[in-house]
């Protein structure tokens, strides 16, 4: 039987959307308030979805405690209460848009999950603005 399981998680982080190749005027025009030189924060909500075959011996797709611990250790502990631009290696040279944050989270989790699982990540920057990878 093929099934999907979900785990919700969250982290709070600050960021600034800025392209160093552009002028301040162009950054302001494209990124608006998100280009604040003093940064701004979000309460990010995240949904991680795994899809695959149920193990006939356990009845699980995956033990959700394993997924919970993986998300906590690799995502929440890494990004929670951080300035993404200044405090994380992943965004020192990558603009921390919701799209890029979502892809980075997916990449980190993909490294630590068995390939037998299909993985997708949905990241809510606000209750009305969210992204998903893969689409």
C-alpha cells in the first residue's frame, strides 16, 4: 500500500532579500520592505510530506518520531531564531527567499532520508504565502 505521512514544524528567523549585484534602488524596487537593511522576521511554518510503501512488519511508512527528530535536529535547530543572511552558511551567498529556503530544507532532509521515500516540503512564510518543493 502506498501512502503519505506529514509532519508539521516551525521556526522563527530573520532575513533580508537583497541582490549585491544590484543598486540599492533596484533592490528596493524589486524586494520592497523585504529589503530592509536591518532585516525583518517571519514565523515560518513547514509541512514535510513523505510518500512510499507501508512496511508490512511495522505498519509504518516511517516512524514519525524519527521524522520529528530529523526535522528538529537538521532544520529547527539550524534555522530557529537565526538571521539567515548572517548566521547560516546556506544563505551567505544565496538570497533567502521562501523559494530558496524551501529548496534548502528539502536538500538537507533528502540527504538524511532513504531514497525509498518521495519527499516534498511546503513552507509558509505567512498564512497566505507559501511555496512547495518539488512542485
